[in-house]
C-alpha cells in the first residue's frame, strides 16, 4: 500500500494495477498539521463544532491503512466519554468513511471495524470502558473529550497498551478550565520534542460563520465562550462545587505535605462502585483540623482487595465510613456488602441517608478545615476541582463524582464518628512547631509514602 493523502488511498494487489479509492473526507485547514505530524504524541484542543471528531476518526483510519504489519494484526482505538457518544456519533463516522473500502468487516456488537489490510479499529465509550483495553496491544489511540475521562487512564491503561509497537496517541477535547486536560497541556509544552500541540480557537478557523459566532457570544457567558470557543484554560470550571474552596485552602498553604500522626486514629471514607471506581480517603481529626493523609482508588476488584489495601498501610484505624446504599442486599446471595465488609473490617459505620445538596454544603465547610497531602491525594484533589453540576443543576456523574461522593460521606458523618476517632488532644498543623516542621518537610525530600 502506497502512502496516501488524507482523502485518498491506493490499493495495490500484486496481481493488479494500482486502483485509487477516494475516502470522502476533505481535511479542514486547521487540522492539516495534525495529519502531517511525525511525533508520537499529540494534544488537540479545539472549539465546539470545529470538526475535531471527524478529523480524529480519519487520522485513525489513515494510520491504520498505512500499517504494513501482517501479524499480529494492527489494532487502533477511539475512546469517548460515553457509550452513547461512541455508538450514535463516532461509530457512524467510522462506518461512513470506511464504507468505500473493499472487504471491510463491520461488527456492530463489538463496535469494531476490520480494514482490508487486517487492521482493527475499536470504539470504547463510557466511564470505565477503557478498562477493557488492559492487557491488549495498540498501535494508536485517540482519547477524545479528555476532560470528561478519568485522568488515571493515560498512565495506567493507554501508555502500557502502546509499548509493544511504540504506538502513538492523540489526547483531545474542549477546554473545561484548569483541570487534568490543562495539566496535560502544560506537560506537553515542557516536552515539546515529544509532543505536538494543536489549538484551534474559533477566531482562527473557518468552521463557523462569523454571524453565528457573534450570536453564540451573546448567548454564552463570558467564561463559557472563553472555554468552549476560545480554548482558554484560564476560565474557571463552570459549576464546580468545590473548586473555589480548594483554591482557597491551597492559597492558605493547606495543600502540602501532611504526615501520618500516630497520636490520632485514622478513619476512612468510601464510595463503592461495582462497574465504576471505588474510592477511599484516609483522614485524621487533629484538634479543629482534618488531616487528609492518603487516598486510594481502583475498579473491577472485590471488597477483599480494598480491605487488603487498607491493612497494608501503617495506620491505626478508628472506623470506616461507608455510603448508605451498602446495606442493599444482593439478589443472588441475599447478603449485603455491609455484612461482607463487617467480616473483614472492624468498626464500620454507615453514613445516614441525606440530600446530596446538604452533603455538598457540609463538605464545603469541612474542606476549609482540611490539610491535604499534595502528593498522596493528588488524584482526589483534581477530582474535587472537577466535580461540577450539569446544565440542569444536578451533579454530573463522571470520573470526578466518585472521589467527591466518597469525601462527602465522611464529612456528613464527621460529628457522628467523633467518639470512634477522637483526636481532640492532637496539635493541629496550623499552629506551633508541627506546622514549621511540616513546611520544612514539604520543601525537602519526601521520606514517607
């Protein structure tokens, strides 16, 4: 197969003359550099309706057609934020643009397309769909709408999948403010020899008519227009529940190194998922302060796995706070997860049922008293910044909601578990020598993990 342009490929069976086949895609000017890149990693931020998804689909198709390896067959993946988005929108694009190719195999149930050269393209959509990629190899991956995806997926799933054949990846999305997508952009800027960065604000493309852009500017808030149309990462995350208070305590120096204090009992606060993430925060009550010393998350594991993680840490525990729905009994066994967990951990406590809005208010108040370990709790801090409401005013259920739900459970139960965790006789970080020692520890090498 010879090298083709983005909108044309050449099929060249040895017995026949070269037959040109035109793929019905004409790249927009602002995406031509993406199609021409030779770097392994790409970062794409584009305004709404810029044609990003179509460009990324055709980038995958082109790379897959150019791959000459016969065995094992080349494999590529598109990862979207939801199954509906992958199935209803992106799947249609892939079938349309590959439909002109001969001998294409389409497997609707698996969202898989096999191209004439044997290369496979799979679509993954949903909060934890990318977990199905574990253990597989890939030659190229596109992670689209990355602000809505779990940031841990890049290091724990995507990167290992690309190792066998030195595969490439494009991380793309629309700005959602200062979040993990922004953090990745800053990393890409520091590693310019490895990454290409493509930014497409609306004033630098011809994707939308000028009068339409002018009307959108009137209908959107200034922050919305800056984020979604001008690719700005400076505007705050719209509707963030905890972003302002997390910024507040960070400015006050309360996100730093927070060591375990053996004079105070540790308590854990949980959000349990089955298909979704399970998240555990580790906290201590020290005087009037809450010390958030550790954090753990995982998925696809049984309760015994998380209990083993808890017991592996050198902490003395007071209690373990669980969400109220843990009392629900499994249909198959008639036993609740609370009863199973009671057989593994002492002093479990179920947070009473409450309105989410009331729990968020309690959590906002509690965060202002928190000192949070910046290293061990980094994924949780990022989630708290990103936990936000939808246009309907309800919390968005995505990767950030699990850590936010877990910490809310602990904050609602805070006064009720006081007899089990104590801590009133412990000197807080915010006063005396301990604070000075803490600052010295934060500025020097970290000895405790």
